[in-house]
């Protein structure tokens, strides 16, 4: 040990015995991870998984993880980051390894923005996408699903009855209705919060016929004109009757 030999030092002998192929790859700028990925590339599915693992910095292949997100995740160390990725991608990420680096501030903001686009529930009716929670709730409050509920589930439509029951005063009106506009302005001058009182229906809505039938049932008559007024759940009449009651101090 430590004695000089004809072959030179220990490091020198190691350099002499170094394989030419290894030196060439080192000179050419190849890194061991890349070499392993390239060697694995010719082995079918296993080769592709190894190549993907090298790109992810040592993580295993993630089933269903989109390519654009894969490029955004060079970073996440620790299992505590996995729920964040799962929320952003909408797919299971339990196959992700432990060697992803932590997401940088800019990448994290982008991932959070992407995660906000994924909300549950998603609602479909008659094979058509209706939207998320808030969209569907707003449509349901306008009676958009009354006919569907009645036809498919035998549920009696109660959209207008609910509006009558939960408001101290509600007036059903229509667009381009002169008497509705006159009553609106009259009650506004009397200090009535008309924006909370008037419920405008629309004959162009697909659910209008169902709403009309509900209104006829609540009023107890078939022939009517708009506006129609209810106070504390009690039917007050049409335009003329309501104006007369208001003028009389009712």
C-alpha cells in the first residue's frame, strides 16, 4: 500500500482500466439517469415507465396524470403534498413516489387555480350537462326541473308554492307587462323593497307551462292575468285588486 508501481498510482491504474464506453458517455455529457432511461426505452412498457420515472426525478409513473401537469411537478417532497396533486388532477395519485420536489410558489398558484376548476357535484339531466352546485340550485329555484321530477319520480311541482311560503310578500310578473311595471313603480314609491318582492317568470322558459299550472292551482282559478300577488301565503288578487287594497291602507 502506498508503494509506487509501474502502472502509476491507484487512481492512475483505475483510469487506465476505465471502460471506453463509459468515458465516451461522460465526455458526451450523458448523465447516469438519462442513460438508464435510454437503455430502458427499448424494453417496451418497462422502458417507458423507467423513462417517465427519470423525468419525474425518481417518482414512479402516475396513472392518468396529464403530461402538462407532469411537467409542472418536477418538485414535491413528502407524502403530505399528494392530496394537493390529487385535487388538481382529479385522478388518484397514490402511485406517486416520495422523491418529487416541493412545488415552487408560482407552480403552487397554478395548481391551486387548476384545482378550483374541479368541483363536485356535476349534474346531468336528460343527458345534458346542467352545471355545478350553484348553477343547478339556481335552476331548481326557477322550476327548471319540475317537469322532470314529476315525470320521472312522481314528485308534485312546488316551486311557486315554496316562493309563496317563504316570503312575506311575492308578486309574480312577466317581462314586457305594462301592469306589472305600473305596480312595481307604485309599490316602490310606497317604500316596498320591490327588488325582493317581484318574481319575474318568462313565457320563453321551457318550464313556463309547469309554473303556470302551479300558479293556477295556488290561486284556485284557471283564467288570470299578470301580476298576481301573495302576502304571508294568502292570495291577494291581480293588479286592480292589489292597487285598491294598497290605496285603502291594507
